[in-house]
C-alpha cells in the first residue's frame, strides 16, 4: 500500500485562519454584558448569545468589488441575492432560522441609481424567499463597491457547533460540490466557455436542512464557503479530531465534472478545492445517519451523501477505492494566501 504523510491538523495555521486566530486571542475573556451570556464567539459560523431564555445567532460577511465579484461578470440583482444568501448560509450551519438583516453599502456615485435599485431588488428577493426582514444599515461613498451584511437569527434549543464531532461519526455533505468554482473558472476564461452560472451567482442557503439535521441528532455542522478542502479541517480542529474521506464518495456537481473533463483535471480535486458552494458539512453518529439520509432529501428535496468518517488522530486522509491513503493536501479558498 502506498503511503504518504497525512495532513496534520495540529500544524501551525496560515493565511486567513491564522489572522482570525490572532484577532480571537485578543478578544477572549472579555466580560459579558449584563443578562447576556456569550455562548460562542469567534471560531464558528456565527456568534451565539444567550439572552434570557432566547438563543440568538449573529453573523456578518463582506463582499468587495475586485475581490469577491466583478461588475462585468455579475448583474446587480444576482449580487443582491448573493449578498444576503451567504450570510443566511451561516445561520443554516447553526441549525437556526433568520430574523432580520442589516445592509451597509459603500458605493461610487455612478452606482446609486438604477444599479442600486436592481441590487436592492435582488437582496429583497432573497429576503422574501427565506423570511428575513431588512432592518436597517448604513451607506457611504467609496471608490469601489463594498457590501457588508449582518444577519440576526434564532435557534430553539442548542445550536449545532463545529466542535461537536465524535470519533466514529460519519461525515456528510448536502448537494454537490464544485459548481460555483466551475462558474468562476468559466468567467475567468472568458468567451467560448459556457457554464451554468446559477451556483456561483445565486447560492441557496440550506436553512431547512440545517434545522432538520440539528433536530435529528447531528453532532457538528458548518457551511462550505471556502471549499471542503479548507472547511473540513476547520471543523476537525474545532472538534480536536481527524478524518478519512473517501474519494469516490465526493458528490461532484455536473458543471464541475464537465469543466474538469474538458480541461483535463481531476474532477474530485477540482470539486474539493472549489469555494462558495454554500452546502452543509455535517457529522452524525452511525445510528443517526440513516434517518438523516432518509428524512433530509424527503422533507427538503436536497441530496445528502456520506463521504467519510471521523477518527481520533489529528490526521486527515483522502482514501482511494483500493484503500490507499494520501494526505488531504488540496487547498481551498483563502483570502490571504491566494
């Protein structure tokens, strides 16, 4: 059997993960506000606050022109939808439901008329689809568009955190992976490349799935915003566990498969490294998993796949059909190492 060293989950963090940890070190051990308990702060998909008998979820995301989008690629209405959807995906990852959103925009003067109307129309389309009220925000002037959205959510009972995975749990993902990356690659390639861009432009936050997975006994969950290759290690580090992922079990999006085959690249590696899928990564005990596999597709229409299992060592392996294991060395999206 061929052997290569496993990806070590206790290795020194780099890039965006290292930056977040640097901020978190200074933010720890601050006193809580009266009658408010900080259950979870930096390190999960949302902050978790206990206010009386109410559990609140609070998240924020920025989209910056030239970093997250280009105006010659995405229409204003789709950008409005996506700006809210990526935040709702964080609420889904905790098993919660959204309440309301704050929208802050920094815009050049030429983006304050028809473009802005279309952007807000797309934002509100997503808000209506997922029962989220626009509660306020801020506006300012800037050379490039900056979009900052914050969403407040609630959860009945305990939210589903990243750090709950247990040895022996099975690892599951919703939907299929790599579709958004295929859209991005096509946009970067320019003319002559035809790919369905809906996965990239209009992701669907898995709110129903997240809530159901929490109620049915999942142990940990997060959303796939930076790609499975980047996000699975985050969940495993939070849980102080490792994992074996089976290569043939990765659900590859049809658009990703076609793109990879057309460009002579490995479809699985392509899908693993693709960011902005906004699917859910879930761990659950073997006894609970059959119920999830039956009930989630049945009640939500969203496919669910088992892709591996949680192990006790701090190692992450990618396993071939022949049982050969290689280091899970594929990297996903990171704002500070690309």
